[in-house]
C-alpha cells in the first residue's frame, strides 16, 4: 500500500517546520524536517573551520565522516550529528547561512536525498524543505508552497531565537534571511520554487493557529478526494 506523502516547501522563516510539526501530530504521521539535516552539515563545516560558500572541495571531503540522524521524542524532533544532539545549536543564525551554502553542493544533496526518500517509503510523512515537491517527493499526493513577507518571516525567526535565549539582532536576522532567499532561489541544483501542482499559501499577518487551520483544511480536503 502506498504511503501518504505531504510536501511543504517555502522560504526560510515561513513557518514550515512549526506548522508541519503540529499538523503531523494532529494527523498522527511522521514529520521530517529536511532543513535540519542541511543545518547539521552546515554546523559540521563551521566546526571544522570550513567556509562552505568558498571551499566546496573541503565540504565534500568531510561528508564521509558525517552521520546525520533524526529521532522523534516526547518533546519533538531531535537532530544528531555523529551521535551528538545538536537540535538547539543548528538554529543559530550563522548555521542558517551555512545550511543554505552547503545545500548548493550536489554531493551534500545526494547524501541526504536517499535518507529523505527512504523515510517516505516506509511510512506516511509530512516533509518540509526547499525542494520536497519538486525533487525529493515529486509523487507526493499533496504539495504546499508556504510563504510570507520577509519582514514577517524575519520577526518570527527573531522571536524564536530570543525565546530560546539566543542573543541576536533583528536586522542581522533579516539580512541572513534575504541572503538565504537569494541563495536558495538562484542555486543551480534544485532551486527553491513551487511545484507546478502545489497549493500556494501566504501566511503574512496570520497567527500560528490560523496558519495551521488553513493547512489542516487543505490536507483533510485532499485526503477525502483520494
């Protein structure tokens, strides 16, 4: 029996991970945060003193030494880099930029693609990222492109970091987000763009509850039609 796959794509800070996580819980299916996998590799590069936007060869050379795992716990998804829980560290602004840089490298995408597709073959999933509907799960029964204004997205990310006790500057967070938007949309390999059959959802000005309801309504309607 085929698994039910939901793909949610969109730019940084659109609320993909938070909304997908809550939807997965309500639906009783597995949530897969693909962006966290790229963040883990970006963090590994930073720790090794590698600038992933300048030294692609060094990033490729470190890949065989890297193992990224996702585990589900009572408190949510945990991300492990070579056995170490890096769930909090990968959310730092500098890791966000590194994640965008490593995502442009074909060898990195190849390494993670197999893991992502393997998860979706085993169980029903809701998976979010930049190229889920276009590349990772082109056969997903539902594809959603989730976005919001850059100001809204930067403020959400800023408030999220502050709530976690991370010292940051709003203007810096916004600049990082604009950098990621440009990087993700212009990369040669699997650029950020809506799949042709995706449902476009703009959450600018919405509360989290409003956005989750919109997504759940779309999901439930699609499931009824299958």
